C-alpha cells in the first residue's frame, strides 16, 4: 500500500530592498546582513512562484529523473528544499529554521530528493551547504539546483546576451553579493566562472549524475577575480557560473556532471522595464561613489583599466567594483574588451561624470527610500501625504541636478528672458531680488556672483566675468537643512558673499514688511510641490509695482 511522501524545508534568511550598499574601503566588514533587505520574502516568493509554477512539476521534476514524478506519487520518499521562501500547511509538509551549512546531524542519508532554487549563490559558504546536501542525501538520491546561466567573460556576455546580463549583475550588486560577503573578507577565486541559469541536478557519486538545466541563452554571465584573503565567506554573487558550481560540487562529493537545457524563459517588454530600472539604480551607485570619475581617470580606449585600478582610485573594494563594472559594460554604458578591462568612450566621459542625463538616474533610489510610506499614502485610510524629511538626501541630489541643468543658461538665457535690460540693471546695481524655494542657494548665489552675458554677432555669445555686487539677493526655503546648506555658499575665491542672505521661511507666509520690497522674484522647480501654491503666488505683491507685470 502506498504511503505519502514527506517534505522538510531547511529555511535560510535573505531579505531585500537595501537601504545602502557597503562598497567603501574601511575596517568595516564587507557585507550587508540579511535583515537589511526587508520585504524580500514577499517579493522573491511571488516572483519565484510566477516563474516556476508552470514548469516545476511538468518539466523540472522529469529532468531530475523520468520516473521521479511517479515515485513521488507512489509515496515513501523524503524530500528537502533548501532555502524555501514560504509554504502552505499540509500534513506531509514541515518548515524548519536552519542553517543550510549546518544541518541536523541526524539527517545523514535521510533524503531521496534535495532541491535548492535561486538560493545557493548568495550563501556566505555555499561550499558547506553543498557538502551538507551531499551528506543528507541517500545513496543514489537526487539533488536539483536552480542557478543563473552565462559565459565566463563580460565581453562575451555583452556580445551574446546583452542587457539581461546587466540585470543579473545588477541583482548581484544590490543583493546577492553583499549578503554572500557577510564576513571580514572574501576568499580568493582566481579562476574564471561561467554562470548557469537553470536547474542543476546532482546525485551522489554512487549513481554519479549531475545535470544543469538552463532557461536559455538569453541568460548571461561574467568572469570575476576575487581578492585573496582569509575569510568565512566566498562572496560569489549572482553570476558565479557553472564551472565554479561544478568545482564546488566535486569538492562536496558529487561526480560525473552533465548539462541539460530547460524551458525557455520569456523576456517581454515588462521585463525589459525592470532591466532598465536595475541599470539605472547601478548608475546612481556609480555616481554616488565616484566610480565613473575613477574609471575616466585611470582608463581609456588606448589603455583600459582593471577593476583593481578603478577600486584603488575610487577608494572602493575591488570585488564590488568588478561587479559594478560588469553591470555597466553589459548594459552598454561603458566599454569592455576580451581581457575584461574597462573604459569610457571619449565622447561619453562628460555625460557620465557631470551630465544632466547621468544625474536623472539619482532620483530612482532617492524616491524609493520612501516606497513603503508612499504605499501607505495611497491607501484610503493612510496619511494624506509625505513630509520633506521623508526624502532623506533630497536636497543634495536636487541641488546637484538643478545646478547642472541651470548653470549654463541661468544668466545667458533666463535672466534676459525676464527683461532684455535686466542683466545691465543687475550689473549697475540697486536691485533687490528674491529666490523662493532656494534649496542650497545655487541660483541666488550664481546671480550674486554671476557672469554677465552679452549677445555677440550671429549666434556667438561674448562672455565676460561681471559680478553683480551692487544688487542684493535673498533666498528663502521652508526647511532648515536647505538654508544651512545655502549659508555655506562661498564665492569662487572662497570669500563670503556680502550681498546674499538666506532665510528659513514658508513661501506662503512671507514677512508682511516685505510688501513692494523686491525688484525681481524667481522660483525654480519649487512651486508645484507646495501644499498651497496659490498662496505662494501671492509673492507677486512683494514685487515693486512698476515691475510687477513683467519681472516674475
């Protein structure tokens, strides 16, 4: 008479949505904790279920063994899933909190089937996990492992697979590599690695069969060189590769390894959007850590840079920098050669070190810091909105973006548009000007220490260094953070401004004594996110009446 099969799950701990990535060199540990990735289980379990539900029983199990579905149906088998995300309540199903590298000592030769889906590469010690799996498998038992496919070279990945490799390397940078490096340092792996995306099937040496089922050639890879140190973490990252996997499996006791293709993984427009979002986040990381600047300094098409050179120049860790360069190269943001050396094309250096297009990518991680709060705001029973303080780091990013966007045109284009004689009047002096929502004070300071631009012949501009010391400028902002930053403003020569003042003030409730005070009032990208922009528009009454119709 048939008996039911039993499933026991050894849970591991991985969480998602990192608030930070630890890349800078210091005495700190080279890692993030699983608890830094809040919300991972919900997201990953939903993704994994959507991706695997259709194929798990119909395709994956038969690849593990043609008779396996029937054997499971007949019953009497013990099965272990390592790193299981969640599960329902069944009378033949148990979930246990356990370190996969230190399973129960009583489990030796206990299980007929062991599976691990997308959960090996971000273990700190996947080698110990695989050895434990070998130990708990019965002689002749089956081990199935789902991992990421690819080549063993970044140049080849870019050429053959394209942006999907960038997405996988991006996932490694944002999650898998940090949690897989949760130790004072990482162990050296100087050998190349090819990344496998699919189902890896393993049996102990008694039956000697190892299969790796891939999704399809759309999944890609890259070769990584590791820093040689003593450590308790391998720091594999998402794209660790089939060659490295086979080596670790052999070390664990598995033999006779073979590769078996699996079901094609569909990549549609929605997936493409996700790929671009990942690339955008990694671009922002590179900007924040000055990695583009470092690469531009040490690398060129004539003399490409190694990851170590970029790491040394930027003050970041080589292991992480290599993964970041891999994202940028496979995403076609930078270039890479067959030797896995990198450079920025000359025509793109300016855009990747100081351009507006680069800075546009900074807003994605900035806004996602308040993602959970934003979800609450959307709900009917949630708060009405968010506070400025919910967006930590906003003023730094917004001021850098605004300065890059406006600096070239503020005096040459914007000011003349307010009145053709206004530049000359500002130069002559005697004008009092107000900048509403001044942020870190760039606009007011740039005008106070501005460049006077006159139109020359044809389309040429004659630019001469002319300051407006005889005109006075006032900037107001609702937050103290912005005003404190603004008050740090200095002239190019390091001297303080004597014609520039910044004040913390609500633009909808300005000082009543300011009526008819200002000759010019400006507001740059600061009206639309006011709670009461209608009250802000009343600042017109603070403009001296002769210029009220034209000088806003």
